[in-house]
């Protein structure tokens, strides 16, 4: 199936039953390892179900044995063209529904290795069994294939499931920002006696309240270090010098650096490199 194509079903819903839905599947997928197709038969998104239709204006009073149109496509333009053609033919837009093909999950096209799709109507427990059997044995609808004369670049849909996940993640992000703010305020409260030291540390690029408070916690009382050189050596920022007779050895004292402090310095270095890269 070409990505810019649409398959359109024009028919009627089943007679009264406990459940029915319309849903899209990948039927077959080509396996390079096996050099043949194998059955997948997995759904590609949410179904257009009885309960969903009953919440829509077109089916508020009755949802059974009513006109319905299902458009099966990955392309917004194909969907819009199909809807315009159907409305020009006299069909109300309220009965049109689109099953979106999520392009990132499928292999579309006309080559031999492309996926094979199926769109199914699932029905269960007719109220009148004979009426239900007549419906199944009849032809309740017609299927049309809409193919543009000139193949173009599709304007892909973002599936509803993806929109839902993006919206959910954005809400989680917003909530995290609130929690981060609360935690930072609590850190400031606990460090109110070292407000000046924290302010000085945070004046250094890339040092925020979290790294600054960690540095203060690791250093402890700054007066324990008589000079800045002593603090730098303790932090492993200056090389160590060892002398033996006429030989000098230079090396790092980083093996003496607290693990947390060492990690903070590495984080600062990484942030600085990222900042320079931007």
C-alpha cells in the first residue's frame, strides 16, 4: 500500500449486539532472515468501537444498523481528499472515522518486502441471531481505493496514541519542575547558615544549587583548609610531587578524592564541554 493512498469503507454498522468494533492490523511482514512473509496479526492502534461511537453526536440515539464510513490511511492529505469527495457525494462528515496507520511502526510501499495490512470488523453476541447471521452473510458495505494520480510525499499523521504519550510526558515534565523547585527551596532552607558560601559557588558557570550544596557538604568547614592550595590538592585539582634523591615524580592525588566529589567534578567538566560545543 502506497503511503499516500487511502482505503475507504462505506457501509452500515451491525444490528444490535453486545459489542462491535473496526480495527486495523499488520497481517503479514517480510522476514529477511527467512526470505519469506510471516504472520504478525497485531493491531496498529485504538479501535473504533461500539462504546466510542455511542458517545458521538451521529450515534447518540442509535448506533446499530446505521451508516458509517471508515478511512484507512497514513496520510493527512489522502484523508482530507477522501472526506471532501464523500461530502460532495452527500455523506455527512459526522459518520466518517479514520484509522491512522502509524508510519513509524510499518513498512509501506509497493515493493515485495512491504507489510500487508488488514482492517477487520469484530462483532459479538447479536441480540437477534438470525438478523446477525443475515448481516454477516450479506455485503454490508463497499470498499474503495483512493490513489493519487501523481505520487507525492505524504503528510503523515501523528497517531492518537503518540499524541497521548507526548501529552502525558509533558505533564510529567511539568510536575517534575514543580518538585525540583520544592526540593531546591528545601535545600536553601537547610543551608541558610551557608547562604553566602552557596552564593559564591553558584556564581561559577554550570554550578547550580544541587552541585553547589553537594560541594559544600563534601568540603565541610572551609576553615579546615588553611589555603586555597590545600583545598585544591585535597580535591585532586593539582598534581602531587614526590621526590627521591635526585628524582622528581609527579602524579595525581585523585585516588584520595571522595567519590561523590570526584563525580561532581566530572559532571562539571562534562557540562562545560557541552556549553563550549553549543
